[in-house]
């Protein structure tokens, strides 16, 4: 049984070592624009309005998703090694106001995924200038690209029944647990976050069916609508956006941006179809973090959950089976806003997309500073149990820097004890102290979990890395 613990600060000698590699970094995201592109017109090309929110890696290829939050975003999906729009500029005419929704093109992409068949799934929200006038340019859709040919092999248009007014599709998970090899990944389930009209949208690709599943835990909490990153506060009432999947246990983990909670639901409940009116989804409260966050990932080795609390500018992991917790890396410059976390092809490592999104949002970005990074973190505990060779062969130079220079708040203030398991929210007793999740009409009350201990590292080895 795990006892209640206090915050513990230790030196690097008390921890396993980690390696942190800066794989890519940019001051501003720019492109090799075609000759006919109006490059001097800020309405169509303004690098200070381009921010990355998602990425995917396939071999030595790196793809970035840059949604059209403001005007001036030339391409919403790019191939980094070519510094150009993916698959080509014809797919990105929406930024030039000459776009036909019946054509195969992209409007605004927040997240992308690669399946086991080497196909790139691109989730297009269809909304232009989300932070300006939020124009619904086209209905949301998914385009699936064959990475061998760079051609679209499937287009998925969402029906009106799952698109609700201000709907904004921002993230997705591909569930291949019941997929058959002969079907070439065309029989998967896809779980999609609707951040503004909070829900998980489920797509059954075998039968081409789509439905919505919603729960109060997917809504934002007004008490956590103002994240604080190094003294920069900004208001963002985003609902469910963080999403991760444990294929071994068939559990989806999720979190709104405006909350300090992490939740889970079994895929069997999501796959069962729309919930009958008046019934509750069997959502479970996994635990409580120290601050808000977006990026989530699950280790395929041991089911550890990787997350990044914003205020702590750190990347941490928690194993829900053993209750083991650790901070893998902490740095006030590298991990200010972690928008996406991905497991590498060698599952002993994770890749993290971090940016100064808050400065971008507040319109006080400094264009001469490094504002976007992709960072690789190698966890030696995972490395010891992994025997899979990485397909990425980076070149890097190594420097050592001090990481911990002050007391850091515990990112694990109230994770539920592993022997008790997550709290089944639909059956939770309503006793003080209480916590309220705000939804449109009602509240869901949940008791707080226990405080567990923390160990953090004092120094890590950093590598500056380049794909080749």
C-alpha cells in the first residue's frame, strides 16, 4: 500500500540519468515559398503568426502541423526537411482565399498521426483564423496520405450530426487493436477531440460510421482557465484536447487544457456507439496534476503516462500500475508550452514539441529568440526494457547544463494510489472536499486524491541534434 508522501527534492545521484536532445529548433517557422506566392503580404505570410501544435516522425521525415489561428499562415502542414508545404502547395490554397471545399485541400490542421501502414492521417478542423474571426471555411475532415507516394488514399468527411456549431477538432488517436493486416489499416477506430463543443468523436473506419460521446469531464474548468507560464498569464477556456492511448489495456487518457485533472475511459465504452439519453459514460478520474497541460503519451513498454505541467516547465511520467513517478526533464526555456508528445520508433525515447505559444497568444513574441523546439528525451528505465532499434540516426553534439536551480512544485500532488485504481466518476460519493467540473448545465463533483512523492533531477545531458 502506498502511503501519503511529502515533496522530496533530491540531487541527480538519486535518479537514473536521462538524455535530452534538441532535435530541431526555430526562431520563426518559415517556408520555401513558390514564386507566385504573395510572400510580402502579411495577410498571407506572417511568420510571427505561425505556431506548431502537432508533429509526426517517420524515419528521417518530420512533419509539422501549424493551424491557421491567425491570418498569415502559408501552409497548415509542412515537410520540415524540405521546408515546404505537404504534400505540395496546391493543398494549401485556403490561406489565399481561393479554396473550394469540394477539392482535396487543407484549411487548418492541429494534429497528425502515422499508422502502422505508413500512412499519415491529417485532421483538418476546417476553421480559419480561430483567434480572430473563427471563420468556418469548410466542414472538418480527415485526409489519409500514403507516405510512399504522398497521395491521398482516403478522405473522411464528417456528417452534420457530429459537427456542432463551434466544433473544433484538435486531436486524434488511431486504434489498431482490432485491425487485420490484410485490410491495410482501413478497419481502425479513430478517437477525435472536439475542444470547443467538448466531446470525443468516434470514427469506425470499417463501416464508415461516426458518433459523439460526451461527459462533463471533457469541459473546461473556469478555475483553471488562466495558465501561468513563467509569469505570463493568458486566458484560454479550452475543453478536451490532450489525448493518449494505451493499446495494451485499451484505455484512452484525456485532459482539457483548462483543468488540473487527468481522466480515462475504456475503448469498449467509446466503441459501443452513442450513449443513450440520460446515461453516463464510464469516465474515471486518474489523478490530479500541479497545473494545466496538453501533451500526453503512453509508453508501449509499461503503460507509463508522459505529461507536461505548464507552470512547472517540465516533462514527467507516472506509471498507473506501480505508482512510480518521476520528472524526466525540467527547463524553463525548453518546456514552456508542450503541445504534443510522441513515442519514438525506439520506445525508450519520447519526442516533445514545445513552443512559446503563450507569447504567441499574447502577441508579445520575440522573433529573435528560439520559439519552437522538438526535443528528444531518452529514459534509461525504458531503454533497459526495450530491444527495438530506432530508425532515426541523429547526429548531435553534447553539452551539459544545470537544470534545477530552484524549488519546483510537485507535478504529482494528488495521483490516485495504484492499489485503489482510478476513481469511477459516475459512482463517486459526494463528500467534502469537493471539486466542480463546469459544464453547460450541470456539475460533476469529485473527491481529491492523495499526495504522492516526487524525485527530480539536478542535471541532465543535452544534445543538439539534426536529422539527416
